């Protein structure tokens, strides 16, 4: 079982408590999505999540609908699934990220703090441990922590919101690429280069390293999609474990 959320009491404060539960469920689902615990093979069913979290169904339903309205989920007749993006959508997202993230990273470098650099360093160390153990989910969490650390140092809040939204929508790409151990090795190498450039306050190197990492992610994703189209066997990696939602039944 996941965390047990507070149940809404009766009386005039019930609506406020219900709102709080919805927000908690929303945050929990986003966290599980970021960590890779919710993958393309999972269905999110409101009454199942409500039972698991020991809360009423309605705030769970509202949280799922909010995620759908924000473009993170698609609704089906049997629950919600991660939004599926067409290849053109993925290409467009990579194009926009390449336009926004390198200059955002250089701005973060100019405004970097010891605290932020410390969080980046800790995330790299966690990524190294996860890579040595071949633990994809732990690596994803460390990778997310690293990106969050430098994005938090970007002074333009509007830019941060756009980057975070695009990053969240690219979850399917992260799940696909980080399953591949060879790509994880490349990703870790680029992450170390980015950290080194931040520590040296080399803004030009920061921008180039972030751009190169995005290009590598795009190339890896397209290569995997090409392999699937041509029916090449997929690598045998462990499937993501879901703490919320159930796996979809085979059609």
C-alpha cells in the first residue's frame, strides 16, 4: 500500500478536506509518473486507487481528470493511461526543448548556488549507484532529481513552468530510452559533463552539454522506434513496477 491519505470529515470543512485529498492524490500520481512507477502498460482506475489509498473515490477521480486536462493522461472506457504522443509530437517536443533548455541551463549556471550544486552532485552520485546496480527506476529518479536541481536555479519562472510541462510530457520518451543500459551509460556521462561545467561556471559548456544530451535522447528514442517498426527484438529489461494503477490486459 502507498501512503494513507487523510479522510474528509463531515461538516463545513468537508469540502476543504476533499480539496486537500485531491491535491495529495494529484501530487502522488505525478510523483509516481516521474519515478517511472506508472508506465505505458498501466491503467489508472479511480476506485482501485481510492481503495489502495483509503480515500473516497471522488477526489481521486478529480485528480485523474485534472491530469487528463493538463495533457498527462488519456481517458479510456476502462480507466486512464499515460498520454500517447504521435512521432511528430515527440519530434516537436524535442525541437522546442532544444530551443529552450540549453539557454535556460546557461542562465541557471550564472545564478547557481552552493545549495543547488550540492543537490546536483548528490543526484549524480545517486545516478552512479543506480547505474552500477542496473536499476532503471532508481536511475530515473536520480536523473529527475538532477534536472530538477538545475531547473530550480533558472531565474525566469515562466520559462521554468514551460520546461517542466514539456519535461513531464516527455515521460514516455524517458521510459523508453532509459530502459536501454547503453543509453543510460551515455546519459550518465553527459550528466557528469553538465555537472562539471556547472561547477566550473562555464556557461557555454553547460549549454552545449545540455543540448548534446537532448540530441542523444532523441537519437536513442528514434532508433528504438525504428527497431520496433521493423520487428527487431527488444532488449530484455525488467518492467516498471507500479504502485498505483494496474497493468492493462492484453487485447
